[in-house]
């Protein structure tokens, strides 16, 4: 099973046994509760504040990888209308609203959307249950694909396709690989207050993800940042 750098407290990344599919649905509900509870401290993770802090050298490497991803987003030239899935507290939503004419940001939790930007059209809905009523020029999601279990993977990408115009594009960002994407990927996470939650966390290498998406009709160029903290992909639905 995959493990992850211990950023969420003493139990961060602890392995838990693989679960049967029906029980995995319970994990997805627990995952939703985790990110609702984590909303007040989520940005601390991204900005490496407090208990999420690195040493100076590692912070420099992280900041360089973040800058690389942000430059890639801008170079991809978002335009027209954009759908952001699992938008969370809006770290990237705030960047997207400056680049696109319109951004619809969907997230399951009111707690995270309350911290997002009012410059986007905020929609509270479970990504696994929601379906768009319109088509978009680009679908964007960050740090979400790694939380999609294998049995929901194809279904999720069907949602992405259903939201895109015929010439629509996709941009994704996620954690760099820490293991093998073929494992089940449940992890135990701990919040600052000590509460523990089991979530889905799968790690992809660029080649694994490109190969997995090709039969689904998505041609994505997937890359790692220079210091391998982050993975990002951009491309089209064929």
C-alpha cells in the first residue's frame, strides 16, 4: 500500500487494510467529513504553515514546484467558461477567476465553500452524484483524482466528458507519486485536534495515469514538477 509524507500529524499516511467495495463507499463518506473538518487548516498545508512546515531547503523546493504548476496553468490559457470540481477552499479558484471569463466551483462541503471566493459561482454538491446542466470550455480539478477509488474512476471521467464542449480541455493537479496507483490507497489522516479519518489516497506516476486515461478517450500530457512534489496533466477529450 501507498504511504505519504507525514504532514497531517503523527498518524498521517498510516496504512489501513484494503476494503471491499461496499465498505469503500463508507470511506468516501468519511473522506467528505474529513475535508469538512479540515477546512480551517487546509490552507496551512498548502502554504506550509505551522505543523505543516518544512525546513528551509524543502520549503524552497516546494515553492519552486508550486510556481511551476501555477505557470503551467497560465500557459494553458484558460478561457471562456470553466468548471472546477472539488474546489475546496479556493486556492486555485482564486487564480482561475482571473484567467477565465466564468468559473463554476463545485464542492461537497459547505465548510470549504465558505472559505472559497465569491467571485466564482459556488455549488455545493457531491461530485460523485452531481451532473452538469451545461457544457464548459475547461474542466479543472486539483488534489481530487487521488481521492477517487478505482471502482469510481471511469464514472468520474464520464462526468468530466459530460461537462465538456466538443473542443473542451482538462487540467488536473495532484500529489506526486509516493507509491503504486494500482493499490487500494486507503490512508488514516489525523487533524490538529487529534480526530482521525480514513480516506482514499492513490498515487499516480505520469505514465500510469496517461495509460489509464487513454482507453477512456482522454489524451493528457502528464508531468511531475522538478522536485516531484506535484503532478499535473493537461489535454483534451478525444
